[in-house]
C-alpha cells in the first residue's frame, strides 16, 4: 500500500476538521460545540485535533476564514462599466444573499440567531493575535 506524504495527509486531516467544525458550529454555535465533539465525529483524539488547531478559537477562526474566502469568489473584483457604485453594491449584496440562501451551513456561523458566535470575542481575539 502506497503511503501518503505527511504534508498531504496533514492537509487532508485539516480539511476534514474544518468540514466537521463548520457543520457543528453551524448546528450548535461556538459555545455549543467542544473540541471533543469535533474530534469524536472524526474518530480522532482531542490531542490529534489540537495538533492542527491549538484552541477552539483558532479552529473557529479558521472556519470563518474559509467561509469568507469562499464568499469572496462571489464578489466582483472590478467595478462594472456603466453601473453606479450604489447599483454595484446592490448587485453584490443580492449575489451574497442568494449564495447564503443556497448554502445555509456555510452561512450559519454568521447568523445572529446562532447564539454565542461573537459576544465572547472568539473570532475577534483570533484576529487580534
């Protein structure tokens, strides 16, 4: 059996962690999910998860960063000729709204109805660090 290069295996594990964390944070919010919950879903130890993300806040920040990068692909990078700035902004918001409606799991961590997302500063603290 051919062994995977350690970097490839590590990247794949990180991707699986981000997928599971995105789903769990979307379902239960930041405070409703523990490192153990995410590790358990993937049949790994907490220590293995903490190898990739040293704290839950770091994992949450990575989830938000991944979602943000994904969302940016739907925002035009250059102004459209003949469109006013207000109309361009409106089109951007409408596009993002449509993406949000079509992809509720990815957008749920940003939902204000999802308790505990930002009031404890989990993401802000990670950005400051």
